[in-house]
């Protein structure tokens, strides 16, 4: 008998079944739709003045009196004082969530949103802040409030890359989108000939004394293969995405979207031809929108300054969860490096120059470009030695504490750091969060590191844009992975002092995995459209007081994906058991073709599944599909579509299901598997079956189809450590038990763009909509 799991598989990373499918669909009521309409409209073109008269009338009043709030603290008081004295961060200026001066004001604004006693107070404050507060700070505080207020469950904002596309797309595209004019576009002929003449004359062109062949262009520059120019194109078919059939073949979708004109433009991850360095070849991965959005939302869900007790974060084992997610992100990045032959993540050192520079090619909405770092960046020559000394003194302090095996806090509380459960304490102070066991020494250290790399002084208010100052942009930079590898080393140093699991601890008597059958892992590049309508520079039209959303701008981008795969896990049991099955993916060889020692390799395994299962006595064939994983998300419903659905429901023409959009916290399903090789990249899977202990009912405390369940304690199936059994040093004499199994696999890569080389594409000069028909 098999039970479908409704839980997180990989802690915040990868797990079991799609969010969007539920047997019992819940539909929104009128009051909910009114609130959802408000949230969608209040962030529309957020860098422009608020144009919705319905909400402008609420923006004239700010509820500052304490009686309107369930809690009133010093951060709220300081925010209001800053407003009265004209000391708030001005509108139009860059907002950095990790710049301390900005952070303190955002904290106060968030508290005004979060602690508002009722919707009326919340709505007035949000409308007021939309008019008077810095745009970046406003969106940051609002997003936190919508995520964490218990009474807002089911309410959503557009994805962060739809609110602020400037954080995700290069400046060239941003400029093109902001100057898009329908009247001008409709009157000229698209300049297709330039690509036909330049890029396809003898299939090569001449530049800087070198010949570049079109087939040598990277797959994320796909439009050159189709002979398409970097212009805007009218889309009269469907929004491009892997699950487009869920929408385009739905009559209701066609009815709701029939009056919306859509235009798309191809966009590259990087516009460099001569790449900055080897890391630039990974831009399709490190600059992937969903990859960066995942880290953004994780840092919003478990923001370092939130009180774990007040917000329920301790139920989710926030410290252990944070460090585990960091390990998984770093491991996943390493697998992508390995697929290109790059090997270990470079070290960041106090004494040596950092080889890999980075130019994000981003521009903030106020027109100021993001800072860049040259190759061979010398840490010592940068200056601000006080910050740098603080950072490395902090690392030294952690090592000393771990060596001693205990820590005595300022209040006299003693913590045993040889207890495996102390991983929660270690994770808390590595994040520098509110629940660190000694706030005097450990709070704000992580924020300080981002300020150092972002070039921000402790009391600086006027800040230049930098990728390290906001979580939605920092994964783009190779320095992120190098520095966070140092943080992980302190965590590994803690696990080094823990005893390795013994054979008896790993062994599950009466249960054995006999075989695992796996179909081929195949990766490829496909296309998707991201909604960038917030960049539209066009007159807003209202009819009978209702906003007319009749235009949509789309950024069409190639991205890494993989074909569906499945496992058949053959398990024998001497009687019936409730169990948990974990699946990991890791490398087999290093970049030189040498087999990894298992203990060294444990850091590189990514947990791709974890689920509850009921074994019957005898032989069990456990069928597991990649589409079964929970907390993985497919392509999300776009901002334009969601708004049209909400308005149709608001007018009584549609029933709005709360599960219509994937929850914000899901990891992109298409990025679970690293880029493969044409001949197959050798990897290995690891499976382990463990007894299930606990109450299964506890995992039904939230509706997983539209909620992330933050603070619900559902980020784990059982009470075993995150990453078990790779969470400790491995003794290979003890590690191999019958209830575990290693399986060698290969990941293949299929070049879907090959058909466009050398004039083979018969519809040259137009986008290939038949791409998804294979």
C-alpha cells in the first residue's frame, strides 16, 4: 500500500509532487479577490507614480498611532521619526537589503505592515508607502508582510523578477523594453536582414581579425540561429514555456487573454562576445531567473532579523535549514562547474587575489549601473580593513568555539557543541540571525560581509548598486560561492567533531534495497517567456474606473531543462513498515577523471527526493517519477495572466482557484539535474531507506497547493538531520548497509539547437513555435 507524500523532500531545495495539482480545489471569495486585486495593482509599474485612483485615496493617511497595532517597537518609532524629519531613503535611490542603514528603515516599515490590526490599517499604510517610500524598500517590506502574515495565506504578489525585471535582465534589454512604443512599433518594418547578411553570409562573420561561426554561438544566444533580430515581435500564438498546453488549450485562458496584445524580445544572459572569464560560460545557470528567485524567497522566508519564536521559524529548524540550503546550493553549483570541466569552487582568501571578476551588466531603474569587479581582484588592496578583520576574526572565533566543544553565552547559558542537535545553534550564528545564541557577538556579522563585498560603509546611506546588497542578485557572482564555501567549511569543521554514523545506526533490520532501475537523464535547452510588463512605458488606460491591461511585454530566454525521468526502487522487507526514502545525486569523478573518496565527496551530493512510503512484507517496487516531487515548481502563471484571472473572478465570470500559481518557495524542477554531456556525464545516485518515526498527521497543517507552510514545521518528513546520512564524516567501513544503494548513471545532453545550424531551419527569420511539438 502506497501513501502519497504531502511533504517537503529536499529541505527547501527539491522534494515531492507539483504544487499546482490538488483534488480539493479551494476557490477565492469576493473579499479575498478584493485584497488580491489591491496587491497586484499596488506594485504595477512600481517605479512610476501610483495611477490607480481607487488606492490613491487611501494613500493620504498613515496610521502612526500605537492603538492600530498588535505590537509597537523601536523600529517602527524610528521609521516614523525618519519620515517626519525627511530622513527616509529617497524615492528613486538604490535600495540594498543588506545595507544596514536601509535595512533598519525597511524593518520598521515591515513592522507597520505586519503588526497592523486589520486589513483597513494595512491597506492604508501600504497605499501611503507606495506613494511616499523608496520603491525597493516598499517592495521588500510588502513582500515580507504578505509572506509572513498568517491571515494572508493564499494571497500573492507577482514574482520578484516581474516586479523588478532590472534585477534579472541585462541593461541592453531593459533599455529596449523601457522605450517600447506600440505606435512606433506598428509603423516600421522589423530589421531582419541584418542578421541574414552578417551572421549567415558563408555562415561566418569577421571581427577583430577573427572569424566567428554561427554554430559557435552559445545556446543562450539562440535567436541568431533562427535568424531573428534583437527586436520586438508580436506574439499571436501562446506564451512560450514548457507547460504552455496547460494554458493555451484552456478555453477560459483564451477568453480571458483574448484582448491582450503580447510582444516578445530575445534576451541573452550576457551580451559579452569575448567572455570575461570561464565563469561567464555558466551564466545560463548563475543568472537563471528562477535560480536567483529561489534564493531571494528563501531569504525572505527566513530573514535573518526575524524572531524565530514570534514568526514560528524555530519549528522549521531555521538554523539547520539555512546551512543545509546553503550546502545544497553550493553543491548544485559545483555540479554545474564539473559538467564544464572546471572542478572545485575557487577559494576566497585574505591574502591572495581572487581570479574571477564579474560584470553583472545590470542597471538599476534610476539609470545607475551595477558595480563590477575586475579579474584578479586583490582583497588587501580594496581597503576597509576594519570590516575585513571583523569577518576573519569572526571565522577564527567560530573555530575556537568549536575546538573547545562548548560555548558559554553572556547570560551564562552553556551550549554543548559536541551534541549533534547543536547544528541548529551553528546554523543560527553562521547566518547571524536573531536566534543566534549570543547576539552581542554574532548578530549582523553576515550582513557585515555583504556590506564589505558591496562596498558599503556601516553608516552609509547613499549606496551604489551592487549584486551583493540584495539576495535576488548575489547568486550571479562567482565570489558568492567562493565566500560561502568558507562559511560551509566552518560548518564542516563542526561535523568533523561529531562521531561518524555506525553500521548499527545506519542499518534497518529486515529491509534491503535489491536494485534500482533508472531511465536516462537527458538535459537540453528550451525557451520561456518572462513577463516584463512592469517595464512598459505607455499611457495607462482606465475604462469605467477599471484598469485596461491590454499589452504585455515578454522577455524570451533560453534556459536549462531536462526530460522527465523515473526510478523503480526494488525493496524487500520482512514485514510491513512505514519508511522514509531519500535520494541523492552526486559526482562520480572529479574534473581530472579521478574517483572521489566518499568522505570527501559527501559535500557534493544534492538531495533530490525524500518521501514517506508504506512497505508491505515481501518485494516492493517503488515507482517514483520526477514529476512526483513535492516543493518543485514548473513554469509559473505570469503577472499578466494572474491579473486577468483575478479581474474576471472579481466580475463574477470566473472561479479563481487559490492554487492557480505555484507557491513562491518552490525550487525550479528543471534545474534539479546538471548540464549533461553528449556522450554522458558519469554521476551516481544514492538511495537509503530509514524507519519512519513521528506522526504523519502533523504534515497536513497547511494546504501545500498554495502555501509554503513557513513556521508550520513541515520542512522535514522525520526528525533525522537535514542531508542525512551525508551530514557527518563518513567511515566507509561502517557506511554500506543493505538498506542503502549506490547506482551509477549518466547524464546526457541533447542539442535541440543543432537543426538551426547552417541554414537548416526552413522558417529562417521567425521564431520556431514548433519547438515544443517534438
